[in-house]
C-alpha cells in the first residue's frame, strides 16, 4: 500500500470515528441563562420536566452530543442543551481550614496542659455528670457549603464554609469522646450536592443528622441569634430541645424554631435538623464565632440537646 493511499484511509477512518455520537463525562454544569428547559431526554422532542436559571449548578451525569444529563435537586435527572451551560471539572481542593489548635497560639497553664486541652476536659466532665445519651449513637454532621460554594460571606470577608467545618470538627471531637460514632459529610473544603449530604444519613441509618450553617444579612448588620429548622413533624421536639440547650450554653438571642422545606432535611429519612448558629454580617458576632471558647459553648449546647432528646 503506498503512502498516499494509507494517509487517505487513515483520514477517512478518523472522520467516521469523530462523526459518531460519543458520551463523555464532566463534573459540574453551570447554567448561563434563565428559564432553561430541562427535558426527560436528549432532544427538543422530549417533554419539559423543569426549568433552571443562570448561575445554578448541577452534577453532570453524562454529556451526549449537544445535550447534558444533570442530577436535579429533587434527586431526579434531566437533560439540558449544552450550548447554554459551562462544563467544569470539579477539583477536590486541599483543606485550607486550620484546625482549632492552629487558629491562635495556645498557652500552658500551671499544670502544663494547653488551654485547648483544658477546654476539652471541662466540657467532657460537664457532659458526663449526667447519663450519657449519645454513647454508641450514629450521628451525621453536615458542615454546610464547601468548595466553590462558599456560603454566606462575613463582614471581614470570612466564608461560611470555613466556619461550618470548624464547628463540625469541634462537635465531632467532643461527641467521639462521649462514645458516639460520628460521620462528617465532608472533612475538607469540598463541594457536595444537597442530595448527597442527605444520602449519607439515609445510607448509614443514622440516629441523627445535623446540618451546620451560619447566617448573614448585610442590610441588617445588628441581626444576631440562633435558629433551628426542621422539616418533618416528627423532628419538632428534637428542634425545640437542641435550640433551648444552645441558648442556655451560649446566651445567644433566640430566633426560634421553624418548619421549613430545606432539601437536606426534606430528603432525609432520619431525624434531622438544620442549625443557623449566628450572623457573620454582625461584626461582634462574627468575631465571637471565630473564638475557641464560643465554639466549645456551641458544641456543649448541641450535645446537651442531643443527650436530652435521646433520653
């Protein structure tokens, strides 16, 4: 076979291969327009099942030709036109959050123990004076937001995603000291879908799911306080109990308990709550939230509420 014939055949085969519809995979689809139709198949001949809007983003299941299959918030799937979205490969970012012990220098007390160790010992003793209601319980803690989803932005420019992870890590360490099995939905700065967070509790048949959040209302910089949200009526008593114990432990303003349809609680088949633990838009409260002492008080309040509930 001469060289020119070989080249011709090679180019022909390449063109045929490239003309075949292929399926590729991506991580996230960012929507670039408003009121984009979501269809139940890859084409305009399929029925519209929903609509999505600019700057929404979804997990990509596959890309087929000019269409992208995404996972919707309600755990169903649908297809959107590829020309109206940006596809991004999500990278798992390194954990940029310092642990509590790295946040500020620790000083030794007269016994040689660090301040942080003393805080842990004080909290543990305070909780163990009563019957331990969390021992052997499976508790899922969900640090809200993460990765490219930074959440609320504080008055100093701090991100909610960092504060929620810090609180979750403190809460986890104390619960484990009391004998609970604790599972974090994320333990680093990474993005997770809302349905995926709820699935952790459902799959593990957890005794409890708690989603940690912080609030922000820049238009009302003096807003403060803590609020607790539940979805199922079965969780109302749980919400009341934990809200009350947080207030006792922290002396924060009571913003009440509320029944709301948040996805992480709506899709959860286990006892579940979403906590808003203060306002990052309030300078005084943001500073307080970043302190070790306040984080310990929050943990004590939440754990006391859990113990009362299980007993």
